[in-house]
C-alpha cells in the first residue's frame, strides 16, 4: 500500500471509522469535539477573521476529505465503505456553520441529533446524492444532510 493510500485511509476513517458499532455516529461525535476545539482557538483571533477563516478551512477540509474518501474507497474496494467517516465530520461541521459559535450543550446536542437524523433518514435529494461516483458519492449525501440540519438548527435557535 502506498503512502498516499495510507494517509487517505487515516484521514477518511478519522481514527474512529473502525469502531465496530455505529462508526458514523462516532465520526459525528468526533466532529463535535473538533468544533469545540476550533471554537476555543478561533476566539483568540480578531472577530473580523472568524467567518472567512472558517469558510476557507471548511472548504479546504471538504476538498481534501472528498479526495481522501475516493482513494480510501478504491483501496477498500467498495463504493461507500462504512469505515469512511470523514463525510460525517464534514456534514456535522456544515451543520454548525449555520449558527454562531456556541458551546451551549443544548444547541450542540440538537445539531448533533439533527445531523444524524438527516444523515440516516436521507430525505430527497440526499438519497440521490449517494449515486455519484468516487469521493463525491461518499460525501455529497452527508454535506446535504449537514445543510438540512444546519437550516433546521438555525430556525430552532431563532425561535427559541
């Protein structure tokens, strides 16, 4: 196995993809911890750079994650291996991009639950996004689920 394949597997599985029970949920939980860590780092910076920095980092992570997912799926010999959880990390982070930074456990729990709901339920067009080939096919459904969850979370936080 090449170094590129090993690195892709490491990134695509995020260290939790091989947990035998609910690896996608573990990937989402890891994403929440990553979000909290990023939040602590970002508050040290000037508020004017929060949004552009977050947008660039999220876009960059998604592009790298899609590429790693493609290579990892090819290496594993499957279209969308259950062990690949970087797509859950991306989708979870997209969910939280719709609300201001928070460490309020109720909002974090709601965002986590909403993302898992949409990721598992897969309402239209999430279900169709899985039909794409390669890394896009692995990740698109989770990115769209993240948008659905983010919009729902945003509306709930405005109402409540």
